[in-house]
C-alpha cells in the first residue's frame, strides 16, 4: 500500500516513473523487444539422436534489474527442461530428437525482472539436423524351410529393410553363411536359390545366413538380420514343426555366439 501511495504522489507531482521490466534478449539470438521470437538456424542446429541432457540452447534476457528465474512456458511437448538460474534449456529425461518426425521444435521462455517482476517472453524455434540412420529389418532373426532338391530361383523368403532417412536406397547382400554361393539376395529383398544351384539336405541340412541391408549414404550404414534355413524332405506337417524347432534353437545358439 505504501508503494502505491508513493507512486500516486509522484505521478501527481509530475515525476516520470519508469516501471522496471525485461527489455530484450541477447541469446540464443538478439530480440530487441520484451516479447519476441528467434529461429536457431541450421548452423547451430541440434542433431537428431542427441543424448538426454544435451544443451539445446541458452536463453538470456536483459532487464532494468537482475533477471529473476527463467521459466519454460512452452516445453515443445515435454522435450525441454530449463535451469531457472542460467536459462539453459536441455533435452528432458525420456525424450528423443527425431528429424523425420519433427525437424523443428518451438519453445517459450519467460524471464522476470528480479526486482519489480516485469516479465518478457521469447519464442524460440530450434532446428533439428538430420543424421544418417541405418536400415532396419522387422526382426533380427528369421527361420525358413526349403524342400530338399530345390533348384534355382526357389524362393526362401522375402526379407526387406526400411530406412528412416527419406530418399535413401538400400542394397541387399549375404554377409556370411553362403560359403558355396548357393543363394541370391536381390534388390527386391527376395532370397532365392541361386542360378544353377540345387540344395542337397545330405550335404548341408541347415544354413545360417547373415543378411545385410546397406544404405547409399557417403558413410554407409548397415542393418543386419539372420535367417536360419532348414533343408527338409518336406516343409509341411510334423517334420516342418521339427525343422522349425531346430531352426529356433540354432538361432538362439547363434545369438549367444555373436
């Protein structure tokens, strides 16, 4: 009440009063007004996949007096957390950055004049940069059965991967397990018996084929899957069930070894 009385008396006497306030922002970029916006461009973008706790940007306000606590009034859907004393905004626990899902994030930071509680709000648009990501198969382990004496072009199965990065092309190959080049793995993801080849159960009853899906980035990344293939007299009925069990067991053993 005393402050309000003094204020009224000074105004009555013609004294000019200037309310303390946040006057602008100097970081992450210059905002010359109490409330305003700034976009963090590509050169200062934060890479997708950054670890929890990574500093995203620092908000710094100017005021007539010392700046009081900084508060996130918009945390970009829970992505950010702020240090009230320093204005550092970091990636919150349990959150991730994904360029393909959200190439930009918008935060709102409020600052307070520590003496008279004048406030200002900065709206910050943060740019997320794209990082090459490896292709991925739906599963890491597959099982298959092919009948004995199956010849060229017999389909084992179709095993395709997807690449999170739009526009990337995928090349498929058999990394290990095809010692005698008995299989072909095409651009369509189809794994077949190779030309001029016939599978012989007595010679090789089981194959463990490690498949690779490689993207076409300048620094290529590889996705991996394993196909455990049983060659059987028939791939139906009880024998097929037995073959499936054996394939699963072999896959589990292989997983423990790699």
